C-alpha cells in the first residue's frame, strides 16, 4: 500500500518589514525646511550680502548660534524621534 504524500505549496520568502512614516514627521520636516528657507532669505539675506560687503560688520553674526543648533537642537530632535519610536513599539 502506498501512501499519498500531501502536496506542499512552495514556500514563500518572508516579506520585508513595512515601515510607515508618521504624518507628524512630514509636518516637522516641512517646518524645518520652511524655517531654514526663512532664516536664509530674511535673517541672513544673501541678496543684501551680495551688494554690501560690510554685512558682518553691521550685523552681529555669532557662530554660537550655529553650534547651538548642531549640539542642542539636532540631538533633541533625534531624542524626540527615538522616544516616539519607542512609544510606538511599546503600544
């Protein structure tokens, strides 16, 4: 007596994980881009710099502002993204 072997469907490869981006992240990214354009055009005003060579003499341009953004604001944004990611994983 021969037993029939059940036919097995070919194994499907596992699907790659699906990553979904939160809608708030789009808003935050848009805000950062808009703010950077605003700062470039109205605070630093490259058009005024192009016609007047004494821009940095008349305006108090301080490197500390750039370092504040690099060392404080950017890590805080990373921390906020990490916390949001952990909260999403936990529940």
